[in-house]
């Protein structure tokens, strides 16, 4: 409305093209799209994208479990005594329950990363999102005995329908403040350079479906410790329960 009140006189008295009336709509579309795809903006609902810490960070891994990568990653984390968050996809978890149970038993947090993780997830209705998340949560509960409260949206996309579903299921959305881009950046030196930007309070996003992520994670842990950065469990850092 403010933009229209400014643009109106310009069009009427200054010879500006009527096309300027489209400007508010263009701006609205831009910020709506930006808010949907940039999860740290908390555009549609509050998202945990950082922790309050002067000397710790949180490691998170999406898209698992993977029968080849996840076991090697768990070995690296165990060797370094680091706890992480695994945002598992429901249908993968159902096929590899032993890996889900191992991660849980070794002290890692298991989060909900949807049942299907389809490219069209951003177009789901609120009912479809709720049904999908409930299905994934039940699979994880059947394996671990507890239902996850932490949820990470597929692709980090948020929208009003997701807000309705999360409120209904009382899930806590988690984003990130440092994205490794490990799924698209397969040049190890470039990947290491990107994640070397880590700072206290960051929630770092990796994927345990990337073939070399165990080696990258091992090097990253050593780098963080050289920078005097430790590793926190997300639930302890946020002082909230990770499970129902």
C-alpha cells in the first residue's frame, strides 16, 4: 500500500509508465520466494538456524541413512567423540533400521527429514505434509522407541502449508547457518575452503549420502578443534527435548 501511494502520483502526474503499478507485486513475489528458499530468514515460521554459543557448533547430516556412507561416518564421529544430528528420510530409515538404531544408540539425535523427500514437496498441501511427516516419525519411533521433534524441510523450503503441519504435529524446524554444498561441490579443496568459514554458534549442514563425507567430516572436526571450537548436541544447546 505504501508503494502504491508513492507510485500512483508518479504515474498520474510525472509521466511514469503504468507498468510501475506492477512493482509492488514484483517485490512481493521476490521476497516471498526468497523467504521460501532461504530457511534462515524464518519467513513463515521460526526456525532454529544457529545456537547461542561462544565456542561450539552443531553438526547435522541430511538425506540418510546410506548403507555405505553412514557406517563410515558413524565410525568417524565415534572416534572423535562428536555427537551430531541425523535428519533421516523415512523410507530410507525403514529399509535400514539397524543403521538408524546404531546412530541413536551411539548418542546422536535422529531428526525427521520427511518420508518421501520429493522434488514437489514444496507444493504439498498442509494435510499432505502432516501425513508425510507423521509417517516418517512413526517409522523412526518403531526403530528407536521415541518420536523425533526436530524436523528439517526437504531442500530447506518453507511455506504456509508447512507451518500448519508443523503446528499440528508440534515439530521444531531446524535450518542451518553454514551450508557445505557438499552435494554439488565435489572438489574437496573448494569444499574445505567453504566450510573453513565456520564460526561459533553455527549449525553446519552436510549430507551422509555424499561418498567422501566421512573423510571431509574427519578433517573438519580437526580443523574446528584447532580453532578452539567444540561440538554441541542440538537439544542441549537449545535446551529443548529432541523427542516426544
